[in-house]
């Protein structure tokens, strides 16, 4: 079975005193069912940074620090476009967290955990509290089929709701 993930377009929730804009994206699949090949991965430098774009990166081969052109992805995907962060891009993976539950806790429980984990990592990455930031986050998380295959990873993804950015958003607020 080929590895696939599911991606929903981000949906925003209105900011309130207790909550703020949140994007929900979902990637699903069978991460252990189909190993990646060199053609499925972007070319990286010695530090692991992408130096050559790959419009066909395996959806399970992306990692923290990768910049993506994924805003238009919806439904099942096997690949995602990766680009050097120095080029314009839609989003950047800023954190990875492993969920520990077994058996499968249900999608609702995973989404609640993923939101909390990504929100807690956001402030440190950007350099400003989420509620004060012009940026938003979304996340990729396991679903039941990928969970059965061993997928426990939540990938936190930052993006600018006003459009593509150039360069990493790491510490960007602290630099203003």
C-alpha cells in the first residue's frame, strides 16, 4: 500500500480572549507501509536544510525546518512540494511531537493534543505569544490508519494568513 496522507485546507476560528486563529490540517496515511526513496525526498545540505526544491516529496519525509508549498493541498496526498526557506513558501514545519497513547485515542483527542502541543511550541519559535502574533499555525497528525502503522507524530506548521513568506519565521518577531 502506498503511503498517503490527508490534508484539509486550514480553517480559521475567530480570536477571542481565550482562543485565537487556529488552522486545522490533517495528514493521514500508512507511514510504515511504503518506505521513501531518494527521489521522494528533497536535496539537503550537510545541516539538513533543503537546497533544491522537490515538488514530489513524500508526505512522510518532511521534517522540522522544512518549508512547504502546501496551501492548496486538500484530500489525500502522497507528496508535498518542499522548497528552500530562502524562496517564497506557504508554510514552515516548526516543531515535532510524538504522541504516547496506545491504543488509538480517537481523532478528537489527537486534535486537542496537537493543538496544545503546537501552541506551546509556537511562542518560543516565533519569539512572541501566539495571541499577539500576526502568524497562525496548523498541524499534521496521525489518523487511525496511520496510527495502526506506527505513526504517532504531530508536525506543527506556521504560516502567514496574508500569504507566502520568504525566509524562516524562527525568531522573526524578536528581530523586529
